[in-house]
């Protein structure tokens, strides 16, 4: 789990730096004012992942249950965040959504690879 957390945080940091630099240098007029919400959301999702994993282990359930539960919680919270952002902010929607989806896909790929490695060991 420590390797997952470290890798997750590294990828999250790289994505954040890349997103900010891309917007500031290439598309400054498209820079979403609340871009910081995206890495903050995924940092919170890391905490949710840890809590769900601990809860799953305490209950003695299979790891696949944790993985499925986490994916459902993650997609539901992502949809809620996007709906709230689109409703409240109402500007730079496309750029925010594209960056959010890039984060989602990259971090989901990292999670999947590391979860699969964990399943092979355990």
C-alpha cells in the first residue's frame, strides 16, 4: 500500500505541474480559476482509498470487493464534483472537464497496475 500511495502522489504531482504549465504557457485564456480543485479531489480520493481498504481488511472481505467498491465511490464522487463545478462556476467548463478526465484516466491506470501487482503477490 505504501508503494501505491507514493506512486499515486508522484503521478498526481507530475499531472498538476504539467496541467498548470500547459495552461499558463499554451492556453492562458482557458485556465480554469479553480483548477486546484482537481488535485485536491484526487488527494482526498487517496484518503478514501486507504479508508476503504482498511475497512475491507477489517471485515475480512476479498480484495476484489475493495477494488469494485473504490471504483464505484470514485466515479460517483467525480460525477458529483463535475456537476457541482458546472452548476456553481459555469465558466471554462470544457478545459476543466478535459483536465479532470486526464487526471482520472492516468490515476486509474496507476491504481489498476498497482492493484494487479498486489493481487499477484497476495
